[in-house]
C-alpha cells in the first residue's frame, strides 16, 4: 500500500504544528494496514505528543457506495484508534465523533477496517457463487439470497463470526461439499 501521500501530509502538519503550541488532534481517515499509524506518526508522537500539543487518532470509515452520505450521518460502526486505546482526546469531543465511538488501539482500529472489508468481500463472493449456481440450475438467485437474508439468527448475525470457531460439525462440511458436487454435476465450477 502506497502511503506516500499520507507521509507528505504528515510532514506538512508537523511543520505547521511546530509554530502553534496549543493542543491539536490529528485524525487519520485513510485505510492503512495495522501498524501504519504508529510508523507514520512516530516522528510526530515523539516531538509533539510528548509535549502535550498533539493527539493522533485513527478513525476508519465504514461507508457503502451509493449511501456514503447517509452512513456518515448515521454510522453503523464508529471506531477510533488511539495510541493506548481508552478515551478519545477531549479535543475531538462529540462534535466529530458523537457519543458512540468504540475506542481501541491504533492497530486494532486499522485491523477492524480490513476485517470489515474482507467480510464484505466474502459476502459478495458467496452471493455471486450462489447466483452462478442458481442460474445454471434455472433458479432465481436473487430470490434465494432474499430468503437467505430473512434468517437474522444465523445468516445475518454474529453467530459463527468468532475466531476459533471450527469449520466442522456433522452438517456444514457435508453441505458445502454436496453443493460444490451438485455444481460440478451441472457443469458449474464452484469454489469449495
């Protein structure tokens, strides 16, 4: 990931803040891999945060295409990463963050952003896979996925979304293998 633009902006901010000794908060919004805020902000942290004139936060965006303005106004998830986690800097207050952010470490906030993107990619890939198979079997894939979305206890819930859950049991592996086999029988290549 190319962070040269972020590096350049941080250099400009560093220069500007040297001449303004009052307290500031720097909020980074760019999607960055875990550890990036710590690496990019290290010079600023050493010089300015130690002097009490700067707090650095990482505040990832969780915006959908086509609904970004609505998601910005009413976010479904608000995460703020600070150096140690805990509370957001007082200078940010409710003006920027409202009263519902989850405050974690920089690295955790960075990883949550990527975890959300990976999960969304998994959902898109899965829906497209079901759609391809449904089309090959002359079934309305959209109707299948609409019904799948009605199950809010398993399909649209945090169930099974915890690290360490095994991909096992008597049914899940069997059903996934059977669906992939059915696709092959129909001449449809399916991921498994």
